C-alpha cells in the first residue's frame, strides 16, 4: 500500500508544475513593459503605450506560475500550449509544450504528450529552442546541478539521476529519490531501504540504515532512525549520534536537543536493576521489554541485554507469539517486523489470550473479524468471549467455536448464553438448553429460561407456567418462583408462599406473607404486623408480632423498629435491646452505632453506652476502629472511644488496609492501628501492594509500609508492574542548548 501511495502521490508533489497550467506569472521582469488584455487575450506594450505584441496570447511567464529573475527570455501560452520567445519578442520555440520551466540560464524543462497516448514525456531544450534531452522521461525534477528523472520499466516507475547532458549519474532502479540540498540525496529502494548519498563526480554513500533525512540547511540535516534523531553534516560526518528524541536548530547557530526520557527499573527492595531510554516502556514477559519511541517500538531482551527487532508502530499488547501494533489509528497483528498476519483495522479492537476481535466497516454496516493466535480468521456479525471458546453470530444465528476457530456448536440459534457446561439457546423462537456436544438437556419449548446455578433453570412456557428443572426432573410452580440468594420461594394463586429447595421440592407448607429480607442463613417474611423467620431447611426461627420494621442481618442481633424507635432482637425473636434509639446500625466488632438527639455514639451487646453520643457522623467499626466527625473534623476511635487519630483532619479515607489523612490539600497516611506513618505533606498518595507512591512538587517517590524511603530519587512518574514485581521510574528529559564547537569536540548531552 505504501508503494502505491508513493507512485501516485510523490510524482505529483515533486513535479506539480506539470499540472499547474492555470497559474501564471503574467508580468515579465521589466518595469518598462506592461501586459494588457483585449478580448480575453493578452499582449505587451511599452511605457509609451506602443503595442509590441498583439493581444493573442493566453499568458506570459512559466507554466508553474512562479516568478523568476530571467530577463532574456519570455515564456508564452497559446492554444493551451507553451512556447519560448526572446527579450526582443522573436519566437524561439513555437507553442508545443504542455509545460515550460527554466532550469538554468540557457536550459528549459519541457513536456509533450506522446503521439499515441495522453502520457506526458519530459526533456530539456536549449535557449535556441533545440532539444538538449529528447522528451523521453516520465518526469524531470531539478535538483541543484542535477536532474531527478523517472522512467518506466515494464509496469513500474523507477527513478534515477542524470546531468544536463542526459548522462546517467544514478541508475534508474529506485522507488523514490529526494533532493536534500548540497548535492545530497536520499535513495529509496523498492523494499523501503534508504541510503544517503553525496553526488559529486560519482555517488558517495554517506549513510545507510535510516528512516529519513531532513533537507540540509547551512550544511546540516537531521537523521531519523527508529523514532530517534541525530545530526549529520553534508560531508557525512555525524555531528550528533542518532539517540535523541528531538533536535532543533536556528540556521545552525542555536542548536537545541531533547534526549530520550530515562527509565530506571527498580526491584521491590529499591535496588536498580536496569536502565532504558524511550518515551515509554513496558514488559511483555519476564525477559522481553518494549521501548516505544515516536511511533517506533523496539523489543529489548533483558536477559541477554540486547535490542531486537523494531516495529514502525506502537506495540500495545501481545497475542500468543504475536504483537499487536497501532500506527496512525490503525491496529494490526504482526509475527515480527517483516511479517504482518492480519489486515489493518481502523475500528475498535479487543482481545484475550485466545482471540483477537476487530470491528470492520462494510458496505452494509459493520462486521467483526475474529483472529486466533495462528492468524486464522472468521467474519461474524457479533461475538461473545467464553472460556477457551468464542460464541459467534454468523448470518443471523449463533454458534460456538474453539481456539482453532473450529465449530463446536453449529450456528443454528437465534440467541446463545453459556452456563457452566451448558448453553441456553433460542431455537425457532423457543428456548432450550444444550450441552457442549449440541445435545438437548432441556428441549426448546419455553418462552424464557434463566439459570439458577450451573445445572438448574427456571423456565416459563407459552402459558406463562413456571418450572424448575435440571434436565432430569422438573417441578411446576403453583403460580411463580422468586429467588433470594440461596432461597427459593414459591407463590400460589391465594397470595400464599412456601419455601422450596433448588429442585422445587417443598420445605414448608403454604402460608400467608410477603418477602421482607434475607441473610446467608435465614429469610424473613411479613404477614400484617407479624414477622416470620425461616432457615434454609424451612424450620421456623421465630414468629413475632408488634414490630413496625425488622431489618434482617447476618449478625446475631437484628434491628427492629416500633413506635418510631429502634432496638434489637436475636434470631429467636427475643428482645435483646429495647427500642429506645432514634436510629441504629448493625453490630460490628460488638459495637452498634446508635443515634440519640441527632448525635451518634456506640453501645455494646449489653447495651452499655461505651462511646458517648458526641459525634455528627460515625462509621461502623472495622478492625476495632471507626471514623468519627467532631466539630467538622475527622478522627479515628477504638472500641472504647479513645482517639487513636485525633479529630483534626478534613478527610480520612480507608484504602487497602491503611488510612489516608487529608489536611487542606496535603495527604498523610496511618496504619490500621492509627499509628501515623507520614503526616500530611504530600500532594497525592497511592497505596500499592506493600508500598506507597507519594507525589510532591510534581515528583514521585516510593515509601515502604513503615514510611521509610524505598525509592528516594525523585522521578517524574513511577509505575509498578504487578506481574514482574518491579518499578518503572521515569525521568523526563529536558531540552538543552548545545554549541557547534562542543559538538565538534564530542561534548554533547
């Protein structure tokens, strides 16, 4: 594809004068002459108004529309073709050329159409109008004292370089040639390889193995290779090695360089174990590291300490033994830098360890391309990932395919949902259940099927009857089934319920009541002002009256409300704490938060007021500590109400077994025992796995769980690789000015 772009676009940009037939420089370089217009045609008269050329011309100047300081010759256009006349308006060459461009003082680039086609051929004519180089080239582009030319060999266009006498200086075997100034050129081969040459008496190769070179300014150019930049002189001397992120200069006087960002790899003990330079780095596995630099990605072997293949794209992931690459919004899969195993996708992509899926635009809308780790692919209308398989919708029906994209379940079903070793499927608008061999576990005769667990299902038939089945036995509900955690409740037509097991077998008789809550071991129903609690076997735990509300809990004490006040009962329904509080919360660490007159305190199970109601907000106890808000400041108390962190903080957040403490805009940290590890002096703190990442003054450090410095050097950013258990610490490079004298002496950043 890149080759096609060059063939059709680069000649256009290099030789645009061939098609700029509408832009002309009408005024010759002579202030005594004036172009006049008559009947849509142009002529020339002098300053006295005398007509020197009758108005019969379409334009004066040159076919590329550019003005030049040439006083001895005038280009003219007549009948859509260009010709040449002298300063005295004598015709040198009749108007026969499609383009006419001055090359030097006495040579002109011209083009003519072939007699047998509309293809333009380019050549040179002398100042007397006679051919210097017969029009036989597909393009000619002036390049200093040389001419970049193109010719056709068989079906392809090749570029070479000739001199003004037509002698070949660089053979016609290149896909592209660019002139950089100072007789320097880049030659690009068909395989994309480039080399920098200097063309004097003969071509001299200055540099190979590069991506590109800028034009030379003041005898200096920037070299680009694998996303890095260097500086080269016109004679080929490397002034700055190709190791920089960016190089800038102002006419060669002020040179600025930006090195690559430096990354330090540090283990959990804080010891440096590696150093890399790149825009970003990440590990693919325990031995391969990716270094991304300016849309180039290099694979580095950390064991052998050697750089391996380079991709002209960002590596965004791995897929089997392949790499997932992204370049200019396109994503694709490559085995290595020379072998791409997928097409390039512009849409969204997603992958797991077995399948890569890309959304692709089609004439009808969109489709999904599914690729396995071998590079084999299928197209589908939609997809669903599953363990070691993938469900695909093909031609409006769903099927299931394995890692080799071989059919496990044929695409016969309108819908499909995996449930353990089974699949719930829709077949001809009816639902059933099949196994992984496509055998029916439950035949397709239901309007709805929902899984209860990996082997039991709730079904609804066309008559709206509800069933529970596992493929071997089936139970029908009197009316319908409800599911609350591990409890199954059957309702009948008389607004009664009973508890049943997972197979639909009755555990209780039908009784009146509505579901009111459940926990892990019991479920609660309410019938009027009566509350009934049952365990998993259907045994009645209690049946009590007179409470307005019961809030079911897994704790041994259950909150109850009566006459607007709250207390507690146990699972036998016995009142344990009288309803005397404005609000209560469940017990944690044998403490319940209670509210009295808009303030919160805590009681124990004996209803001792162990923490007085002084606080406007409290949390539940966890690990024998609770947050409290006192005078708009947060603190931490123990189960006896003693402050282990004084109420002096604007915010306290619990995260991964620690407390983050905020005062104003600064953060500190304390452990679960309330011991302050670091007082608030950081801009941000991130709690990691047995470490803290702290930020201050736009730099980052790592502290141990005890608050000691693990990584004391101040980095711009630090990332933690959880798989390899290492830190990746970045120091961003800064732009620096260098001087030519220092560069020549080898002293540079």
